[in-house]
C-alpha cells in the first residue's frame, strides 16, 4: 500500500511541474477580471431582446 501511495505522490508532483512549465498558471487574474467586465462593452456580441417577465406586486396599481 505504501509503495502505491509514494507512486501516486510522485505522479502528482510530476503533473504539477508539467502544468507549471507549460504555462497553466501564467494568467491567474485574467479569468477573475473577465467575470466583472460588462458584456455590453463588446460591440461584436449580439444584443438579446429583453426577456418578458411577470409584473411585480409593486408594479401593479392598487385601486
């Protein structure tokens, strides 16, 4: 059991070093900032028509 765990540990270390050398961790901030960007700023994307929604109770006149 112990030799198997040592083997799996070595495989994990090799995969970690391979990922670091191939550039997997180069841009850590790009994806984090992309979610904050407004989609309307990109003119290439098509604009969708507004979705229909049910009026809220506040929107209805009480009379």
